[in-house]
């Protein structure tokens, strides 16, 4: 399998895993600078999954109750889905049905439903072409309830960056990153989630640069990148204290007279209020909230103010909080303070998750289109599209909880596993009367939340099995062209083909010809016409030229804000969510053996955990419970419990704990950042007590 999957990643297709970006026309194992070889285990695992044999029919026809006994890992390893499956509301399980019957049923359910009682959701696995057709189809049908999984991860980034520098994505590309002399890595564990990014960190250290890691957990893959080279500074603030820390660094930079006064005067606004906020900030408060000493914070400031080209990279340790957007603004403020945005080799770099999640937002898989895009589509197709903003992901599930959502289409992903508060997620997903899933493999989202509702599962081809080219966008705003390749299974279809079929059946008189969109080239032409920044898609089939989305990179201090200036934003830094009843703050984390909600391995080779049913804690906290590492605990939050978790000694601040996502979603409520609606997956107050129970490696919360 390993040899075959390694050969497979050499094809001219975008890597199927993370958004760092490998492959495309430069060939697999090649990055955006043409550097070769670039490969990681995540990529091989994703390819290996697609090379699996089809799941036998008798497995698929088991009662749902049996399938629900399987863990996410076991479901992933059942094999590829090569069968169209249907479950009626009353049935206890799925049964195979023909494609024609499935497509007719899907169209009839949408036809019979008011558009505002439906929603369309995508993961970042799908192509720009499928995403564009999906969002246009939804809007022509009559709803803006169109969203993607980034509403659960990096929407806080989009909101925070828009408020400060007027963009929602990275301001630097890979080439600029390789010229920086200091990289901050904040609230991210790229060793597990973006493995080749660690090579870039090592390269920075090798050329004499500094790498500052800010992470409550001491992650071995960041302590040591490779060959004894690791982070130059590694600080572990308490979970959720980022704004205190960034304000502290800013205060020290101001004290050291190391601000870029010319940049601030010429290219920013709001600095007066920002400065006043820093002046009112007391060091003892920074120390109490972060758990760091004043000396540690000043030391980071000293490194920062010596560097000339600084890139700030961050992950969901920043966004998964009640104040995620404000956390991102705090990073942007710090960058502006020294003019580290709007010049070459410096800037802001959100570490995006799935390989095309950024592309999904770019081509309109979101609840509101930009005015110019909306008006272009209306003029081009002589249609009126819905104007009111649609619902994002969490809002769609809240609507389902209220009985206001009847039909949903999921293009990839695992909405159940991705949603906080698993018990609630299971219940509200089951309230959606009809769900249709387009997928390559089975996951928990296909078997949980299905007990009383009707569902269709449609097997689709993988990216490298597409019969026509598709495109994807990396976290550096780079658009790649994937060639596709031979189909490995005999009963899978292209996502575009399925969506076009739905469009024709649902909207037979539409001025948009979904039949013509079966030709991917025509979709790319439509995208190029609607989105000027993607104009180069128009002839990419001839030129094969991959490109950076126009207008995204900020190498000059010109910001797409109303004033054209970057904006310092002042927010009140938050307090810890811990309470007397729930005195620990728990963050959910991904392991080395998983990618997003997909579990490939039970063990985490970096953290040396053997089971995912564990909680990672400071040794002193374990001992304070009267236990030794390995002892069992029950963890409870206001919304749920996990019983019999194995304690694993880990270097985190006292009072903080980590548990694996998605299992820990049992504990995490639906509280979210009010500005971005990003749930607070990484700041849940919990109690942790010794357990009398045996470990319960359950995929869903025990009843
Ligand atoms: S780092 Fe990301 S893009 Fe690169 S090979 Fe690994 S999974 Fe693929």
C-alpha cells in the first residue's frame, strides 16, 4: 500500500490533505517554489485511504446500531464507498439503490421543500468547480444557506483580518515566507497538521532566523524540528490568554521605542487608542492571565524588535475561542506596530486546514457573496438571486434544533464529528428530515444523527480519479490545477456530475445550463468571469499556468479597508472561563494520527499517547488528584461527560488540559465567538476527577 500510495502522490494532482500546498502541475511531492521532494505521512495516508477496496455490501447493509459501534478509525478503514445507499426515516439501516432512483429522490425532496428550510455544506476536500456549481445551484434554487467547514475553524481569522488589514486570507506567499528572518507560530501544531511547514521553520533557523512558538502545550515536533534544530523561543501561556500576551509584547515593544513610527503614521489608524490601552495595562495582570513572567514576555518582544522581516502564523489555538476574532486582531495589531504587514517577506499567515478549504470561500461557498459577484451573476444569467444573508454552519444546526431545517446536502466532510456538543449534534442532525451526503468513505456523520430521518449516501470519485481537471487553492492563495486520473471503482461519480444532475432535475427552466457545466472548463470560465481575482482560470486549460489569486498578497502598505489604512483594534482581553465547579480549561486537539475529523491511527507518535481516550495534563495536576500518570479520570463540563479517560502526563500549564477532537466534542458546548460564530473548541471549563470506570472508547456519548 505504501509504495502504491507514494507513486500515486506523484501524479499531477493537488495533495489531498493539508492546505500547505503540494502537487498540481509541478507534480506531486513538489511545493509552490518547485522544491522537490516534499511529502509527508498525511499525504500518503490520504492517498492510501482512496486506494482501499470497496466496502462489501453486507457490511453496508448492517443495522445502523451495528455501524455505530465502529469508531471513526474503523469506519475509515472499512474501505471505499462504491454503493449508492438509502435509508428511509423508519428503516434501521441503509440499503443499496440505483443511481437514477437516488438522484430522482434527491431532486424531489428539494422540490418539495421551501429553500430557506434547506442548507448546503461543503468540506475543503472538493474542488473549486464543484463548489461553484453547488453555491450557484443553491442560490438559483432560492437559498443563501451555503457554508463550509471553515465556519468551524478559521472564520474568526477572516473576521479579524478584515477588521484590521482588509483581507481574509494570508498576506504572504511561500516565497516571501522563505525570506523572513523571524516566524511566530501561534496556537498551532504544524508538526502534526501541516508537516512540511516544519521544514520551513527549520530552514528559517538554518539561515540564522528565529522561530517563536507560542503554545500552551510543549509539542515535541516544535521543540525539535529536525536534527536537533527547533524553536528558538518556546513559551506556554495559559489556554485562551493570547490577547494578554500580545498586548504584553506590544507594551514591551513600545517601551523599547521599537515601533515603526513612519508606518504607523502613514498607513494605519487607531494607534492612539491602542497606545492608551497599552498604557493602562499593568504587568501583574499580564503575568496572572498568561502565567508567564514579565521577563519571558519582554524576551519575546526583544526577539521581535530585532527582526526585520517577521511572519505571524497561527492555527485554531487562536480561533477556537469565544474571542477568536479579537485574538486574530491582537496578532495583526502586533504586526502593524512594527510595520510587519504590507511589505515583502513579512506578514500574516493563517495555517488553513484542508487542501481546498480556502478555495471554497473564494468561489462563493458562503452565506453572502460580495456585491460585485452577486451583481455579475445576476446580470450574466439574467436572474434574481436571494439577497438576504444566509445561515452559517452553526446557525443551520441551530435552525435544525428549532425545527426549521428539513433538507441538507453535504459535499464531503463529517458534520456530526465537526460539531460541538456531540449529544446535541446527534439530536439536531436527526431533526433534519432528509440528508444527502457525497463522500468517498464512510464516517460517523453517516451513521449518527440518522435514527429517525431519511438519508442518501452518494459515492464520489477522489480528486485524482476525476475525468476532467479540477482546481484547488492553497493557504498561500495559490491556485493549482489537478489533472485527475483513472477511476478505481466502477460505481462512483464526479461531484460536478451529481450536482449538475441535481440542477437539471430541480431547476429545469433555469437560465443556467447545468448540462454545460458538466464540462469543467465551462465552470472555470464562469468562475473567471464572476471573480476578477480568478481571471487566470479562463484559459488555464491551455496555459496550465497555476497562479496566485490577484490582490491577496500585501507586499505594499495598501489595505482594502474603507480608509485604505490598516486599523489598530482595541478589545478588552478576556478572563479564563474556569469556575469553581469546572476549574480546568480544556482544549481539544488533533493527533499526529489524524487529519481533521479523519482518524488514521489510534496512537499519537509525537505525544506518545496510546489511546485517544485520554486527557493530557500537567503531572502536578494528576498527582493532586491522588493519581499517577495512567490513572483514570472522569472529565465533565456543563454539557457532557467523558468517563474513564487515561491521564497522560504532558507539559501544559497547571489548570489546563488537552483531549482529542472529535471525541472531546462531548464536552464542548455550542458557545461561540459572537462575531465569527466560530465555536470555542479550545476553551471549555471542565472538572476532572478520579474515575472508578474502565475506559470507554465510545464514538458517541454514552446514553
Ligand atoms: S504538508 Fe500538507 S500539502 Fe504538504 S504533503 Fe503534507 S499534507 Fe500534503
